[in-house]
């Protein structure tokens, strides 16, 4: 049986706790008891750390009680039970405004209010549960994945690998050894970390940690190892603006409407993501602050390695290191 509960939702919460697990709760109209759900996902979820509270838009006109499906009676919680477990079939977020993210791509992580389309479908022993809200209002926050670094599925770098391999890799993280030129490491995994220099340690406010998990392919002395040595020395780093060809047009904030500013942020973050450069905006940065920070602080002054994308590396800039309120906290 399929339960279409979208029109019955009063509010709810969705948490993407890891690459392969989702949980949260639903409150149905007229009910006092919540329906909680704890779901596994076969597909890797891109929204790791997303905490999303949702409800129908205030402008949505829902059908009268008499027009709702027959299973919209108060017995629905008793029918499904207070806790649902099962497997995610679909988790889809689309047409999100502002366009910071969707279910396929995260461009900017920040605490903010959003509006868009949401669909969550899971399979349990009771059947298929379909939560579809075509005009959904969302309050979104992001959890720092580093806080759960002791859990194997909290490593976002491992999301492209099977769960069994993630477990194996994480169990061996504390047994890491130096690559030798005489050894064959094909098929093994390399966790790369850009170690801080003395200059970094003296300017911790701007220090960015770079980590990534890589699979060694064919070479006995992987080119990736040489690249890690090169990137740690920062000898070949160049200004971000030199990587942008053709250059991005960056109008003044006061010359753009709200919609134009949001569109420009999406354009800039997508161009930079294609180069291996990502951003996380703190809750204190609105669109204007985020635009000013990326354009006038990061693009204009920061340096990165030009081959980040080639080696599947990511450089993440977090506005918290530039935010006076975050620094005070």
C-alpha cells in the first residue's frame, strides 16, 4: 500500500545524518503524537549534515478534511506506528530559493530560510510512505561533520565508496604508513592531509585544513603522493582570480536586485566548484555578506593549487574564519 501523507503534514524535520542514513519526525494535522522515522539509504546522500525543518507554504490551500484520503483519520499514527524504519526510495529537493543547494549539489552551507519542492519516499514493512510538498517552506541549518569524526560514516570524503570499504578504511586510519618507492600500493587508499606550515600556525584565523580520500591506481610511486608533497609546500599556489578564465563579472551589490544577487552567487560558486573550490557560509552571513566575502576576500586574495580538480582535491573556505561574531563565540 502507498500512503500519500504530503497533504496531511502540519510540520516535520529531516536530518541527513550521514551519507547513507536519514532520520526525523512528522506531525500530522490534528495529531499530537509524532511519527518518527529512521531510514537507511542505498544511494549516497549529498546533503550530509543538513538539518531541515519543513512545512507547507502559508499560501498553500490544502483540501478540507472530507476531501482528504481515507487514511487521514486520527488512526493514522496507530496504523503506521510511532516509529518508522526502512529504506529511502527518493529524497528530492528542487527549485530551492535561494539556490544554495538541492538534492544533487550543495553550493553554499548556511543557516537560512528556503522555499521549494520536497519529496521523501521510503519503504517500510507497512508499505510505501510518500511525503510530497510542492510548495514547501524550510528552515535549514548544517551540522559540522567534524564533530562526529569518530564514526566511519561521518567522513564525507569517503562517500563515493561502498560502506564496507569505508569501514575498512576508517579502521586503518590510525595505522597509516609512509609510501615507499619500492612498494606496490595499487588498490590501496590514501588519506591526504595538507599539514600546516609555521606561517599557518601563526595565522590560525585564516588556516584551512585540506583532506581527501584517494584510491591509488597503477603507479608504484603514485603521482598523487608527489602532488601532496607539492601542495603542502604551497610553492605552486596561485591567486584564485587567475584560475577564472574568462573572468567572472562581479557587479556592485547595490546595482543588483535580490534575485540578481542570488543568481550571481550561484554562478560564482558553480564556477569555483568546477575548480575544486567550495564554500561554507555561517549563519551570520546573508547573501550580500556572502557575495562580498567571496568576491573581495577569497577570489581577490586567497591562493590555491591550480590542479585541485585534476587530483580530486577540495579546498573549502569557511566564512566563520572571517566572521567577527563566529570568532567571538
